[in-house]
C-alpha cells in the first residue's frame, strides 16, 4: 500500500541497517507511523558485509539465546512476506579433535540443545559425502539456523517496510542532531515524538559522549567468496575454532582444554581472531570467513596472510581444497568486551541501540522489539521475561 507521509511521526529511526529496520518493523506492527533516516544511498555497512547467517545454537546462554530464537522466528515470517529467499537452513559444527567432541557432548547435555542432534562420523559422511575431514570425531547438527543473502535481504526488507507497512525511508540524509520534537537533518527538520538511534559503528555523529562512556571499539573482519564447488552444503558449516569463540560453546568446561590445544596448534588463528563459517549462496558459491581485528579506526586493507589462515581452516575442516576465490571484502562493526548489546537512554524519548557482538542478523529483530517496548512504555517482550 502507499501512504502519504505524516507531518509528524510517532518514531524516527536513525540508521537503516538491520537494527534500524528491525526497530521500524516492531513499531509499524503496533500501527505507529515510522520514518527511517540513513546517510547513505544504499545499504553499505555491516548489515550487508556478513554471512546472513542467523545463528541460534552458539549464542550466549540467557537473553542472547532468547533473542536469537525470537529473531529467527521473525526472519521466517518476514522472509516469506518480503520475498527474501532463505538460501539454506541449519548448521553443522564439525569437530576434528577429541576436545571438540567433548564440547559438543557437553552442549548436548544442556538446555540449549533444542532441535539439535549429535551425528557420528558415519552418518555425517553418508549425508554429506564431500566431508573428508581427517580425524573427524563428531558433528553437531542444529536445525534452527537459517541463512539469507544479506546484500539482497536488507534492501528487500527496507522496500517491503515501505510498501507493506507505510514506513518512510529517507536515503542520502545525514542527521545532525536531535532536538525533540525535531530531528535536524542536512535536508531539513523531521518532526517525531520519539527517536531510536541505530548507528552501527558510528560513535561520533550522535550522542558521542553517551556512547563514549562505554568500552566500545570497532572490529574489522575479512571475508571471501569462493567459486561454486559443484555440490550443495547440507547446512552452514563451522569448525573447532568456532567452538572456542561462540559464547554458547566457549563457556562450557570442556572448552578450556580445547582452547589450550588450539593455543599450541593454531596460535596464528587465535591471534587474528580467525574461526570458520562456510555458507552457500543460491548460485552455489560459498561465503567463507572470518577474522577479527580490533581498533578505534581499523585500517581498510585486507591481508593475504589472514585470508590464507581462513582458507587453511576451510581445508582442514572439510578435508578438501578450497575452490578459487572470486571475491574478497572487509567490514567493520561495533564491539565491546562487557556486553553483546548496548541500549542507552540519552533522553527520555530517545534510545541508542548498538549490537556490540557481531550478532545483528541473529538477534536484531528481538532487539528492535525491546527498543520499541522501552520507548513507548510497554512491558518487556516475552523473550526478555522468559530469559530472566
């Protein structure tokens, strides 16, 4: 449907990444009038420079896990309505060390193993014959994850919000300051009752003193696209390194022994924050990554030695040579050591929302619901009260 923009919006959202769009959706579903304002002409930040992998099973116990489950359910609804293809579902964590198998066993014994199963090597190779990993000990299969193509999904989500929910999307519009009921932009004043600032890793444009009070920095990642290998993956693939990095696994007692072994056997991977995720696109190509380097202003350059570490882990985890690299890119996102999500209230009718753990695609829709509920004085969403 096409609606005439109101003279004053119930909510202005600054930032059209996944957190901004998720917040706009949560508000629009309540019948509120919403405008989304973004300084760029098209989606260009962390929301499109990632795997599009909605990760559930590896999330930190408690609220992050609940957020991921809720967001996954919203992704299913939104993907069908907005014409966003779900490219594939599920995740396989392929363990090739006894210590990794012990982590998987401990995970399966916990209460976050819903919709998960532990496959032995014979069953895994029967279902995925191309998995030729040397020393494969076990595979954790999670059936809840899903994957979308981020660079296509985010623009489609924005277009659908405009067409189906009457959300106004303003591009090429930089917000200079907020003086409610006015949002002051380079193109004029937009009237709004409340504002959600979803700035990604821009810590200086709006409320820098508020954001600066938190220990936030930026994380740079490197990713690659490989040529189609001639077969289909059964799910997203992860490896031993992922077990040492994802909070849902890394806090388990057996992970201590795994981390100690990885420190001896793959110190360069740990030093460069390398772990492995492999997902597949509709055209058969593989998106592979990633690495993690932290700085207030990360350099924009991709390092060949880091790419080599990622591809070495691909080879070790799958037991096959990687296909040729057809594309490389870097991205940056907000990171903090003390929290996975930063939600702050610089003013009574303004909220800042930043994902500080790289989990925007996985948890964004739930975070949007939390921000809107808080802004409009509603009870906390069920996923929050259920996780408490």
